């Protein structure tokens, strides 16, 4: 029935082969049917969830339908919005089938989708009497030899997201380049951790990790920042150092991609990808604070609540994008947002800026393009 000849006579395929309870790989005739549908030129509408996609985790179970439209009912399935789902669900539309509101009120959600209204509500017009001291001071720490661009990107992202002051602590060799690229940053050269104490004392938030490296210089800076009393955002090699010496803090935001998440959880990337929701919760519970698991359908969790951002695009798969996110979250944290709010808003601001920057195409999108779009996003 699913031969190419037969499918060639059909205008629309309605996929209702498998339901929301799938928990094992698809095989046999069912797998053959899904592959035949995907190989055809027919548009596909998946009922409730594309067959082969795990509705809880967003992982394709061996093989999965690629739909152009997924109408889903009664409740939004969390697996429709992260991981493999990005290439499977197409447009998702929802119908509650007139389920009474009281039913929804009685069931706590497993996760919440972030929406456009969140930015406008969280980022109102500034008071006319505001000054730079009103919006906090971010200190970006990192940039070992050859990686000075990472701290420059993170520093500018913090400033573009609204931080009142932004300093950069990096290798002395990078100071001139950072200042020439962005003179509004205060760039300071340090060769050892002892130079950090005074800088950290003046800062409200630390952004730790961009270009930090895996040499002794990066290790000593990581340890000094980790032991400080300042809230921080930790990314990149900051996370790699943390995985080697696990520590708990309640006031930091950790922003791993799947590879870094695997190291933090002492597992592999495949394990993280099988259950992104479980992984982000596990990181937050093990290390404290808030975890951001980057990727298609970025997840944010404080160990109890999960938020999902579906904005962003594949153009973000380029160097420097993670450094920009670190800076955005740190900049929002410096402006008075709590860890969960800063992480959630930061992910959304970052993704939306990337979507604006990609209007001319996703290939070749650079972190600098995103930085140029940030100001419009944080002034909704």
C-alpha cells in the first residue's frame, strides 16, 4: 500500500500510525511504512504526534515521520518542542477539545512554553531617571591565548542586553584587540588568579568560561571565581572544569550544550539526547542553580520547573553563539532578574535576535550578526 507508485497518486498523507505512548524503537513493517512516507513527495499531517517520535522526550525512536503539520489535542506534548522534533513536527496547532479549564488547573504542567508576551512584560520602558549604576556590572572572565574573541563577544552581549557596565578579564595580549573592537568594554589583562579579587569585588555578576581554556591559567581563574560570593553564569571551559570538580551553588546559571551536559552528568551525548528533559533537571539538581540545555528546543530548569524555548534557527550552529548567550544572561542577571528569569529571558532574547539576524539566510550567520540585533529585541 505504501509503494512509491501508490503514494504518487495521493495529495495528502494523514499520519495516525502510532500514538503518544510509543516507548520503543519502531521496526518491521511499520518502519518500512514510515520510510516510504518520508521518501514520497506527499505533504504529511500527523495526528497528535508524528509516528516514531517519543511524545515525552522528543527523540525519534529509530525512524519517524516528517510532518508538515501536527494538530495536537487536549494537551501539548512536551516532546513536540525539543530535540529531534524540530525536524519532524512542522507547524504545531492545538485544540483543547473543550476540556474544562478546571481540569487543566488541577494538573501541574510538566513544562511551560515561552511566549512573545514574556519579553514585553519583563522588559518595560526604563525610568527616565535611570543611570548606569542602576543596571549592574558584569565581569567576563576568560580568553586564554588565541581565544580572546570569546570574551569580547560575551562582553558585548552583556552590554547590548542592558548591563550598565561590563568589564573583561583576559590575557594581557588580548586587551588591545578587545578595546579596539568594542571600546565601551573595560578590558583588563591578568596573568594569574590573584588579579581577579579586586575586579570581582566591583562586579555584580560574573560570566565565567568563554575561551577560558583547559590549561593552568584557566583552572586557577575558574577556582577563584567559583569560590567567590558573586552570582555567575558558567559556560564552555568553565563547565568542563566544573565537571572535573563537581560543586553545588544556588546562585549560578549553567549553560551546557549536549556534549558539556554529558560531561557534567558523567555519561555520553546519546544518553542526554534520549531524554533532554531528564538531563536538564538532573544537572540543576546535581549542581544547584539553573541549568540551560542548549539545542533545538532549548530547555531551562531549576530542578523543579522546566521552560522550553522554540525560537532560534540552525544558523546558530557557529562559533561564538554560546559566548553571546552567556553574556546576555549575565547582563539580565546584573539588571536584577533572578537566576531562572534571567536564564529564561536570556535564552529567548538570544534566540529571537538570531531569528532577526537570519532574515537574509541562516548559512553564514555569525555571532556578531546576533549582537547587532540584540538591542531591538531587549526593547520590545
